[in-house]
């Protein structure tokens, strides 16, 4: 679940996810979301 930064609509599932592992830091999972309200794409870290 992530909130669209443009219109505030909650998007339940990401279109795509991938792991991001910066050197020396803990790996996180990023999700690419497509807003069902305004159609904007945005990225958000997964919990
Ligand atoms: Zn939106």
C-alpha cells in the first residue's frame, strides 16, 4: 500500500518491485506504483 504523492489515492499493489542494496546499508525493497486516480507512476519503499 502506498499513497500517490499527486492526488493522495491509496494504491494497493505495486506494478513492479525490486531490491535495492546500497553498499554498506541494509537492502530495501522498492515498489513501482501506478496511481488508479491520476495515472501517475511513483516509487515507494515496501514495508
Ligand atoms: Zn494519483
